[in-house]
């Protein structure tokens, strides 16, 4: 179930995985069809601050409006224990 945040995005799902290296993934549906890398970093950092400080890596998987969240993502974010958000479009 999606939970809307700030009118900018919805958290579709948060899931833990990994044993030796603990990771948490959040699927994020963006509300706007166009976002900056800085906006993605800010969302990643906020999700990490609220839900990811107890894992080794918090991963955000971003989807544009209308994209299937079980398919290919628009971009990925990552925040580790150093608290520095990183964004990738690969």
C-alpha cells in the first residue's frame, strides 16, 4: 500500500533483504514526471533518516508516474551508514 509523502512521492513498499550485509529497499513512486538529481538525493536521505539507519545500506528504487513498480526502474538511490545519498541512472 502506497503512503504519500510531501506531495512529491509515495512509498510503495519497504523490504529487508540480506543476512551478512543487511539492506533495505524502498520502492518510491514519484508524483512529478520530471525530478532533479538533487530531489532524488533528498528523498533518499529522508528515507534513510526515517527507516534505514539500522541497516548497512538503504536503497531507494524510483519510478516515474504510471510506471509498473514490478518492472524496470527510472533510477536508484543508495545511502549507507555515512549518510551520503548517491543516485544512479544505470
